[in-house]
């Protein structure tokens, strides 16, 4: 009896499962044949906006590069001014004579401080009975002669010639202007200026160069014959 009952129960369960399966129907969703895309107007506007952004980036990059180059050129010009002024100040302070021949910025004669072996000479003192501290008319002398030193401008270079040996003090400085002017017997004023590479038009050249002017007044240590 129990076996028959179990068989009937199993048969009943199979019928329920079959009925449940038959109650579910497969739903087939229709495929969407439409695909999303940009219109021609949207594409055109996107390209235009991207072009404007890229153009702004390029302009900003070029402006920064130009500003950096201008700063470097101006700094190089100022460094060249200081270097020339150091050399000129050194030679003028110890000069015995100062002249300005044609084609040169100026020429000086300085004491012969070193002998042929590059050793410093002992100074020759003037007679004690004729030395005067008031007018400084009897300076110290080194050796028996003097050394010629000249400054000239060759293109964009400032050249210093020391006893026949030339040396470029500064190079590639555009429109550099060096002037020496006598104030009185023991003083000379030296003015150096240059024209910056980047400035606002040729009409403002004079103002741009004037803004870079460096002036130094040099006091002579010796009794100097200045002819400028």
C-alpha cells in the first residue's frame, strides 16, 4: 500500500512540474534597429571648439617662449654691461694717460706692474722732498715704462687690447654703446647702454636703449693726462 501511495505522489508531482513549465511562455523582445549618432551640426561645432582651444594653447606657448627669450637676452645684455664696466674701471683707475683716438672707445697707458717673468715689480717711490699729498703730482711708478691698453667696438663685440694682445670682453651684444667723458682731472664718467632685442617698434629705440643705461664715475689714482 505504501509503495502504491508513493508512486501516486511522484506521479502527481510530475504533473505539477509539467503544468508549471507549460505556464511559462518565452517572450521574444523585438530588436531595436535604430542606432544613436551625432548630427552634422554637432560634429561641426565640436571641431570648431577644438580648433579654438588648440589655437589658444599654441598662442600661449609661443608667447611664453618669446617672453623667456626676451628675458634671457636682457639678462645677457646686463651681464655684458657689468663685465665691460669692470674691465674699464680697472684700467681707468690705474691709468697714466687717457685718450680717445678715432675708431677706439678710448686708450690708456697703465703702469708696468709685472716683469717678463710675470712677477710683480717693486714700486719706485718719488723723492721725499718733492712728494705732495695735496695735488698727487708724483705717483708711484712700476718699472721704466707703461703698457698700452685700448678698447674698441667691432660689430657686436667689445674688444680689449692689452699690450698687443686682443681679447673679446663681450660678444653678440646688439647696438652696445660705450662712452667715456672727462668730468675733471681725476674723474672720468663711463656710460654703457644696449638695445634690447624685444621692444615695441623702432620708433621707441632711443627710449628702450636709454632705459638700459649704466653709468659709473671712476676716480683716477694717478696723476693722469685725460684727453677725451
